[in-house]
C-alpha cells in the first residue's frame, strides 16, 4: 500500500504508549560490617579501576572480609546464570556497574 493515496498522506506512528514498570528495590543491610561484597563488572574500560577503589574504601570503613570479582563479556548481554548463582551463594552484598 502506498503512503500517498488520493492526495492524502498516511502517517504511521511506530511508537508504543509508555509502560509503567515497577520493580521493588532489593533489601539493604543496615551495616556492611562483616559482609562479603561481590563486584560484577560489564567489561567497560576503567570499571575494574573503579571497583578496586570502591573495595579499598569498603575495607577501610566497614572491614569487609571478602571481595569477589566477576565480569560479563560485554555490557549488552546479561551475566551467565552460574556467575549470578556464585555471587548469590558467596556474598551478602553485590555492586554491579560499568566504567568509561
């Protein structure tokens, strides 16, 4: 079908109406003291540098006993389920982020 018919133009709007998305926030511990922290990096440049500094600050302020680092191959795909499962089993707090 031609967009021009009998001197009229048909305008198509490919957008969908906005959706309301609601996601409950994860429960937060009252204190990080004694909690193991996991870091999930999406492999963007300098994310590892940022996480290293965050770990250092957390160790100084909260004396975290363990830091576990894992990474995704790229920012555009989700982490593999085994990575998520390992973080869930080994740490009480996770930091997910990127670099640039």
